[in-house]
């Protein structure tokens, strides 16, 4: 039987408890065998932003998922010298050794789906993976016209009121972020004085 593997891309600056909850919920609901987190190197949609160091973002992801045996972190996107276009990431995994025995499920939040039409070769993404969308607001969202209904799976789950932007702002304002990030991630943020 082919394995079912989730791919979860993001800037993860920082990874937060929302990301972890999304992965847990999707892992359970879709009965995935595992989920690979993919921190992006140069995110095409956030080129104007100053991101935290690649290795620190990777460290935070690894710390957040350390106790989850079915979650792992890949540095594939981090090590690319060009923007992390999802189509290239999906092609890479599809043609990798893992791709011979696994089908892929690309995980994204509702806000990402709403921007999907602007992604490079958006209509081709579904050749390599099914797209899994986690809701981010109560607004209804539609399947983009370039995807077939079978290409998109909508997760039925609670809205998670958390974002990396909010956490960065809270740190800058000296507020307690412990309810929004795993404890080990909070320690890394403090150790490296991130977002100050
Ligand atoms: P930022 O606030 O810096 O834009 P973010 O919280 O959206 O960051 P990302 O690392 O950009 O975090 O997100 C990676 C993926 O996780 C994206 O597809 C995003 O839509 C999704 N995501 C992040 N937080 C949530 C959330 N609270 N609910 C649903 N999806 C989310």
C-alpha cells in the first residue's frame, strides 16, 4: 500500500501552536503516515520581509515537533538559493525515492489558498499532491477554478486564532507568548533575542 505523507511549508518565523495543532488534526483526520515540515528559505510572497536566520527557524521547527514521532523537518527549501516555489518542492518530492512509495498532501491555511492563483504554476500543483486546506476564518472559501474538486480537501476543524505576526508583535511589546508557542520555541526566541 502507498504511504500518505503530508508536506507542510511555511516561513515558521516562529512556528506556533497553531501550526502544530493543524498538523496534529490533519495527521489524524486524513490518517497520514507522516508530515514533513518545510521551512522556506526565500518565500516568494514575503520577499520584502526580514526573516530570522534559516538555522534558527529550522531549530524552532525541530524543537516544536521533537515529541511527535510522525513529524519531521526537511531543509530542502531552506537550502535553495532561489525562492521556495511550492511547485518545485512538490516536483522534488514526487520524483524522490519517497515519491515511489508515497502520495503527497500539501498542507496550507485558508489565507494561502486565497492567494493560490498567484503562485507559480498553481494549476499544476495538483499533479504532484492533493491540497489540504485548514480554515483560518469563518468566511466561506471556494475551490479555485483551476483545481478540480478532487484536488482539494477541506479540513473541518476549529479556527485557531494565532499567527507568527502576532507573536513577533507580542515579543516586541514585551508580552508573554507562552500560550502561543511550544515551551522550547519560547526558549529559543529568548536565547537569540528574536523579534526585539
Ligand atoms: P505570518 O503571520 O508571519 O504570515 P503565519 O502564522 O501565517 O505567519 P506561516 O509560517 O506563514 O505562518 O504559515 C505556514 C502555513 O500555515 C500557511 O499555509 C498558513 O496559511 C498556515 N497557517 C498558519 N497559522 C494558521 C492558523 N492559525 N490557521 C490556519 N492556517 C494557518
